[in-house]
C-alpha cells in the first residue's frame, strides 16, 4: 500500500487524536450489553469518520486498502477499550462499544466505496 502525501493525512491524524482524547478523558460508564444506544451510535459515527478519512487520504478503491483501513480502525477501537479499562478508574471494557466501533468502521468503508 502506497502512503499518501503527508498533507492528506492531516485530517485523519487529527481525528485519530480526537478519538484518543475522547476515549481517555475521565468519565463514568457502566458495564452491560446494549448495542442500540446513543453512546453506540456515537462510537459507530466516530469510527466511520476515521475509516472514511483514512480512505480519502489513501484515495484507493483496492480491496486490500479497504481491509487494512477497517482492520486498523477495529483494532484501534479494541485497543482503546483495553486502555480505558486498564488505566482509567470507573471505566470498563465494553464489548458492545468494540462492536459499534467495528460496525462504524465498516460503514465508513462502504460510504467511501459507494459515494466517493
């Protein structure tokens, strides 16, 4: 996969850092499984935007790029769930957040494929 020029990576990097900040700021969340909730829609939207911005930066419609972008976003979302649980009091690893992140990343890939 060819790397895009640095200036095309600016928006995805800013959004990546925004997700990191939002995922690590203090807050209280309660464990439980509830896939359809405002919180889950926010997770899906954040990761849809991340995958879409990355695909815009790479400007490629190759299946391998789609797969790698989705995989990156999904693994990053799972990593952030682990970080929240491990290092932040009153935060929990939420499996449904991880699913919402993956679904959102997939939606971002689909939107890029069919709209852009």
